[in-house]
């Protein structure tokens, strides 16, 4: 428990530093984000506490809520906290969904420029621990008349990988679970329940 308390104190301290530097405001902890913070912090610092909060450590995390509620800040702060931990429990790579779809579009537009041993964007993002930022902000691609939903494909690839080996996926999104179902389809929506611990951060934007 003491490890989690120290981790949480450092987490809040680093969140304050980030917000003061970027927006000249402090990290606000209240009834709207208290559970989300405890859930998130325990995932990375104390698995037993995480289980007591109802979490399943073999799944990743899906943080959702309105713009400005602090979802991306949680992962930005985690990166800062991990600078104090040379051997973190989980090392996570963050990639924005808009950047990812842009990379896929570039790859599709120059297939002849890829070497035979090059790994595709899909393959690069099908394994490992990855945080996909702002799911739902990306657009569908149109390639020779075919509509491509990159994130739908990536999520399904990672789902298949997670059934064979450890592959933790982390997502932040402004979409509700019902929006996810509409935008990515029943297949992706259903599989997400096997992949994620869902954390809603309620309330309106905290940006000022």
C-alpha cells in the first residue's frame, strides 16, 4: 500500500508541474475524478488494490469522457512519473490516432517505395503496450474506392494478439461506449470488453 501512496503523491505532483507549465493551473482532485485516479494509479503501482477496486490486471485501460476532463493528462503524467522509475511495471508507447491513420495513408500511397523486409504500420502497432490517444478523432481512409477504418483494424489485430501473448492496449477517447459501437461496429465493441477496464471521467472541461 505504501508504494501506491508514494506513487500517487508523485503522480499528483507531476500532474501539477505539467499543468502549471502548460496552462498555469493546478491539478484538481475531486469527486468526479477521484475514483478514476485511484483506479489508474493502482493499475501501475499495486495490483492487489487494483483488484479490490474491481479491476482486471490482464486487461488494458480505456479512459473516456468529455474533452478537457484529464484523460490524456493521466498518460502524460505517467510518462513523467516513470522517469523516476528506471524499471517500470509497464512501458507504454503513446501514438495519436490521427498520426497513425496519416502514417497508414502515406504507406498506402507509396507501396513501391517499401523494402521487402519493411514492417507495415499495422504490424508495428499489433503488439506491445500502446496507448492510442483520442480514439474517434481520426478519419476513415478511402483507398481506390475502399473505405478503411484503421483503428477498427488495429484493435482487432491487437485483440487477436492478446489471445496468444501479452499485449496490453490503452485508449483515451471522447466517445461514449454507445458512440464506440456506432463508429466501430458491433464486432469491435464486443471485443473491447475482453480487452479493457473501462474508466469514465465525468464532468465538463477543466481547461480555463
